[in-house]
C-alpha cells in the first residue's frame, strides 16, 4: 500500500466507497459467461445499428481477464445512465447496466439501458429488473403515469394511511373520463400536468396501451417496463415502442 494512503485511512475508505460499486458492477457484467455473452449482444447490436455506447471503452474489454479488469484505470470513470434521473421514481437506488447506448429517435436523443433496482431492506426478494429509455427533452412538467393495478391501489391506500399529500391529477373532459380509471397520473403541478395531457396525447396513450411507466423531470422523459432486455429482438421491440412515444407525445 502506498505510504500516503496508509497514513490516510479515511482517504482509503473514501476511494473504496467510490470504486467498489463500479468494479463490482463491471465484474458482474464481464466476469461471468452470461455477462460476457450479453455484452457481446449489446456491442454487436450497437455497432450494427450505428448507435453509440455510453461507455465505448467496454467494447474493447470483452476478452479482458478479470485480473486485468481490476488493474484497468479506464474502468474507474464510467458514465452512469441514471446520473441525471435519480430524482425520478426508482432510479435513486440501483445499478446501471453500464452497456447503455445512445440513439436518435424522431430527432430526439435517447439513452437505452437495463436497470436493476435494489430490493427493500429485510426483503427476501432479489433486485427488480427494468428496460429503460431516457429521452432528452426540456421543459416538461414533473409527472408519473402508470397503468392502474393492484400494486398502485395498495400504494395509494398506504399513502392515505401515512397522510401523504395526494398528487393524483384528474384529466377532466368527459371524453377522457375512462383515462383516469385505467391510468394513475401524478404530478406536483396539477395544472401544468393536466395542460400537457391534451386530448390528442390521451388518445395516443389509450391506443398504445403502454404496459410501462412514464415519468419526467426538468430535462428528461423516462419510459420503463419490467424485465431486462437480453436479445436483439428485445432491443428492437423496446426501441420501436419508444419511437412511437417520442412521436406521439413530443
């Protein structure tokens, strides 16, 4: 151990706190056979479609040994696809795929990636996996929209029991009366959110019947569905949905 680090244990622990999650995630990606196979699928897919890896250095590490990965300084500064959406929903606690990539859909920059949400404390379940699209767009009101389900009903009831502020937004016109029964729309600025969900956008959403969740912050619209992408067909299908969202909502 270098003398400077040995004399500064706080610095050592700080470095470990930063590096260990990155190293663990990259090793999980490239040290297992299944991880390397998936990495090859993504890298090949990105190259075939002319997209851009968020961390292009990983394309050159598919055959690197675990020991060399540990020693590689280029793996200590990887970009996280979730770095600017941690204020949205579940993205404040979990792991990026690291094989995120950028593409342009209907003239919008979109980042596509898998995400694993950390399980709740004292839970026997494993992490939940999602396929995610992060669409760059400024000026949207903050909202979340998801299909109503048993889980959303429980969440709403728990919110009431805990006296949380109800952020549900009602989109009123009679023609859209059924929309509120099928989707749970929430937002901090109810007027701005209701204004965004015009009759045309609502008709689009009702026709699409999206199985996932839409959410936004000041810079991005995010769409995510349960289950990670594993094959080229998975990526093609998800990107097709995202392109329709970009065209229909933005």
